[in-house]
C-alpha cells in the first residue's frame, strides 16, 4: 500500500473564505481598499490585545515597515537571535542597519536574555525577539534589558499568533509587548491570507507612520505629496477577506495545535535521544510546528531520520542554519547553542487537519527506528 503523503502544514480554508472572496469579486473591491482590510485590522488588534494593527503584503514587509517606522537606519545595530528565519535579519539590512546575532537558550531555542547585554554597544538601537516555532521569547526579561539600555523592541511573532507570556503577573499575547509586533499570514502559518502580514502596536503615532510608509510615503490628506521614501506594502481586500474568515476560527486552530502537541508528547514519550520542548510555567506556547531535538543515544542523526520519514511520505523540516554562519552574514563569535540546536532540530507535520491516527503513525515510525 503506498504511503499517504503527510505535509508539514496545510491551511484549512473551509470556513467563510470562499463566501467573503466572492463578495469582493462581486463588489469589484479587489485592490487595497475595501471593508475587509479594516475589519481584519480591527479584529486582529482585538485578538492580540494591541490598540492598532496595520496590514502589510507579507511578514517580511511587516518587519521592514516596523523597523522603518521606528526610525531604525544606517549605523544602527539590532540584536536578534542567531537561530531564526532569514527574513528577521534581512529586514534589518533593508533599513541599512546591522543585524547583531545573539546566542539562544538551550531549552526554549529562543534568544537567551542572559547573553543580550554583552552584545549591546553605543550603536545598539533595538532588540528583535523571535518566538520560534510558536514558543514565546522571554519577553519580561527582554523588556527589562531594553528599558535599562533605552532600546526599542520589535517582536517577530510571525510564527506565534496567540502565544502568551506572563508579564508583571498578567498574561499578554506576543506582539502586544514590544514597541511593534510583526506577523506573517503565509499559507503554513497559524492563519493565512496566502501572502500577508501585520504590524501591531499601542503607539498611535507609529501606527500612523506605518500607514504612510506602507502607501508610498504619501502625506495624509495630500495626494501625490511625499515627504519620505515609502513603499507599496499593502494587503489586498481579497487577502483580507480570507484573513477575516481565518480569524473567525483562530481559536479552533490554536486548540487543534495544542491537541496535536499533546498527542506527539504522548506517543513520543520515553524515546531515548529525543529532546522534546518543555514549556516554562509562565508561557503558553502555541506550538506552530511541533519540533524536537534528535541527539545521542538516538541511533540516527537528524538528517538520517528525515530521510527515513521522507521515504514514508512524511514531510519534515530541519531547523534553520545559524545566521552567523551563512555566507551572507558570516561573522565571528561563538554561538554554541545555536550551532548545536540547529544541527539536531527537526519539525514534524503539524497541520490542523491531522488526526490522532496520523500522529500515532508518525510517532510509531520514529519509535521503530530505535528498535531496529
Ligand atoms: C514566516 C516568517 C517570516 C516572514 O514572513 P513572510 O510572510 O513569509 O514574509 C519572518 N520571520 C519568521 C520567524 C517567520 O517564520
């Protein structure tokens, strides 16, 4: 019997997506004006617990827009984790600033707050925290460091819609804590618009600047008058329509992600050489992609296990390369945790349509490889 293909993550578009899209087509509002953009921004701001939300064309442009809007530019340094998707660092380059990599924590795989201060110098302007695989960065500690050194904080929450962390005793969603939060709505993220992004903030002036920069830098109320170099980073009404339908069901998606994580935890339990993510008591991870480390005494290394799973039709993803080691960002310095975790980290299928049977099957194949 041929194996069924199990993708890493697949969107669920079975709600009102089609209905709202048809509404856009019938109304002819298909570009970047229309009721769904407003509705999506308001709904997302409410969900995150931010005062303002500004849609963008994707998660990368959300990061670029946030950095530009915060006035980060040439000569400035932005500290970010050595282990993240390339877009986090590239966005820093887009504004002419320098990405400064910092090592990660062994257990959370996120930027290690204890290592940040050694990277701060006279040029440092901001810290960019990333919530890798849906696990919140340690924002209480990061905000305290930022306050002490008068730095801005950008949250790259592209993988963590709905993840929470306790700050000063109360739960806050990631993206509502720093000066700006950035999200992606790529097809495999928690909610999708095909391509799309959002910047969240409580700062009214920043929200206004983001809107100006997003729309060619046009001065509000003065058509074709420009005081700054802006961009066209707008989302379309079509994309926002899908976003509105997705947002109606985000609670359901998050519940399913949690269920998937607990199934994996159960079926992978006790396999020697697998290091599973363990949530800290003051964090609510949303486990965007269920991820683990493959280390001795597991009989295969990470890459070998990926091949075994691929042959069974199971799609997986290796962790990112440490950025300091990529040809485009090659810098000196030591990043032992990022190096170790990058080599052993693996993400397993985590789409919301997976069943307990699928997770049992995937886990079973991993377990069998240890018994051969
Ligand atoms: C997906 C992602 C981005 C970029 O989002 P796009 O919508 O693909 O441009 C940025 N940072 C992280 C951590 C991501 O996972």
